[in-house]
C-alpha cells in the first residue's frame, strides 16, 4: 500500500521545503494519499502535540519523515473509516518504504500506545495552538479582529470545503444544469449567495459532471462568484483582470456579459496557460498578457478593473490547509504594502468615471479595509461605492465574508470586496 509513502513525500515538500501542497503531489497519487496529507495539515498542531506526549524524546530534524508518518498514523486512527489495526499495519509498513526499517517497532509502539491511552493523550493536549489547529500568530490575529466569531472561523477552516460549481449561463440556466446533475445521480443544492452556484452534496470527479468539458460548468467557490455583479458590467467596456490566473474570475466576467473587451494579465506565463485552458474549454476569448502589473503599460485605459490582489489566503484555509504552515506573521504587513502598491498602479490604468473592484481571499483587516483606507487617504480621485447586498458584513467601506459552514446554500470561503469609482478632480 503506497498511500502513506506518497502522502509523506508530499508533506515533506510542504513542511520541510515550504512548497504548496497542491503542487507536491504526483498525478498518480491516490485520493487516499491526498486525503491523508490534507487531513494531517488540517489537524497538524493537535497531532503534533499528541505525538510529543507519546514519545520519550523528540525525533531529530533528520527524521522529519518519521515524525510526519506518526502524525499520519494518529490522523488515520481517528479519522479514516476503517479498523484501527488496518491503519496501524499500513503505517508500520510505510517505515520500510521510507528506508527506516529500524523504526517499525517505534511506529507500532507509539500508535498502539495511542489507541490504548487515547483519552489520556487527548487530555494532555493542552497547547493552545492544538485547540484551534492554527499557528499562534494567526490565532491571535483572528481573535483580535473577530473575538465573537473566532471559534466558528477556526472550526470552518478545519473542515473540508464543499465542491461548488459555477454554471455557465451562456450555455444554459442553473435549473437546467441541476436537472442534468440529478439525472447523473449527483446531488446538489442551490447556492443562496450567487445565482450561478450549485453546491454538491459530495465531491465528484469533474469527468463525471455532465457537459463539463463542453463548458457548461466550472468549479469555483461561491464567494469569488460574487465579483462580476460588483463590476457593473455592460457590453463594450474595456476590462482588466489584473491578477487573472488561474482564470476562474476572468471566465466568469466573460460569461456574465457579452461584448466585453477583456485583458487577462498575470505575472506568471505558466499560470497564464491555465487561463488559456479555461477559456478554451468554456468557448470564451480575451487578450492574454504575461506581465507584472507594476511594469504593465497598455495603450488604453480601462473602464473596469478587477484587482484580486495576492494575499495571505487566510480565507481559504479549508481548501488549502498548508497555508497554516506556509504563512508567517511578518508576511502580512509585507503583503499589505504590496497590495497598496498594486492598487496605486491599477488606479493609474483606470479611466475617469471608471470603476475598480479590489478583492482578496484574506480575512485579515491589515490586507483588506486597512489597505483601502490607506489608499483613500492618499488618492483624492477615489470614491468608495457602497456594496448594497444582503450577504456578508461591512468592513470599512468594503464588504467581508467570513468562512462559513452554516448551511450548504450559504457555505463560503472568506473573501473581502471593495468598490471604488474614479472621479474628476
């Protein structure tokens, strides 16, 4: 059984080398390998503290793979729907695949000790981080910003996100696509926030989705589907998607209004290929431009600009639990400075009377309302536009969605939105 060695190899790239989990898997890795790796990261701090309580002395840095294997073992015992001894035996065998046959006895002993003393091990789990399963710096920032909602935010972040579809209204209605899903025995429910969204009761391979390759639907969280209506689009407008890859928002903009002249800009040529692939599948077209926004010098100015700014991604931890290990406290202020610089540059590309939407998948005020407030204080031509919607909450002059699992229809990632209009001096 190769699921554990594959999961550990992926986890080593995240924990040991700071790589994203998404790019750490091989195409041949099994769904179970991925489930184990994602699960370990979701419960990382809790699992790490349990292992510390079970080991007589810490494992050295050169045995990070063995440490991660033990975390995977504890995760499997608690969360995989199979007999505990099956998980123990598979993890013990994985020590051989990691070229550490000497560790079989240690792994077996630690995992069986956990099974015998599970209640005691969990009662000793008193490190604050292990309760939220977030790093201390992030836990403090979230509690400071949202003292009443912090517990629910942590709980939402530690759940597996649902699979949500965006129906391409150029191909058919949401009702029609839901009926097609029903015919394929794929259960779904209408999203309550986005009129193009359907939430699947259980994740489904895209190959099983009706007419997916023909462009009838895309996978996209409900929160980011809320952007096109905020852009106030009409046919003929020049639109810039300033940080476009992998292309979900670009394509949704094109699906939302025909006759737009869209430029999809991204600094990474390889990631721009993802935009191209999405456009092709959906039967859409726009101009693709590989460039750093700061160096971009178009021949025109734009009527509408979407700046979905690079951020800490603290609103999408449930989809990317590796964020908890990859981000650092000092990243946040650095990102906020970059976001402000990008906003200033994007503003210079906007026509008078044009509109710009600033968005992030962060829930931290430093990257959201504080960036907008700093920009408004320095830019006299920027006029904030009220976002009159029923969803989310006010955040400065913008609007914020916190990660939520309140119901399938309102299940969303965390996202911030602000609308600005360029006035004449």
